């Protein structure tokens, strides 16, 4: 999916989101210094990370966690802190990936 990025002059004053769902257009993953990595072999699919994620970037299919939307994840680490089995680790972001 190709997303057209707006220049700062084209954004509404104050960065107000005036229509529902348009936050998906703004790829914010490059703000991170650390990214979450899930050990899928040890994950119990309890969905606690999904519940607490403020950005809704925990990907789920058929009741199981399938990954993380790194284009929108800001690296806050809430998922790792709240994970009861501690299978989410925050690792230093590599710009070479």
C-alpha cells in the first residue's frame, strides 16, 4: 500500500484529525528508538498487550497475536511492561533494517 505523505503546510492547524480513521495515513513508526519483539513460541495469546496498546498496533487474527504494526508503533513499551509472561522485549531500533 502506497501512502501519500502530506507536507507540513498541508496539515490542519494544530494537527487536528478531522475525519475518522485518517490516523492510519500518518506513519509514526520512525519515531521509535526501541521496538517491541514478541517471542511467539512463548506467547500465550492472553491479549493483555492488545488491550493496553495505546496505538492499537498489536496484530491479531483468529484470536491469536500475529505480530506488530511497526509502521505505527511508537515504541512506548507499554506492551512489554504489561505482558504477564514477559515475552515482549524492547530492543534497540536498527535503522539498517
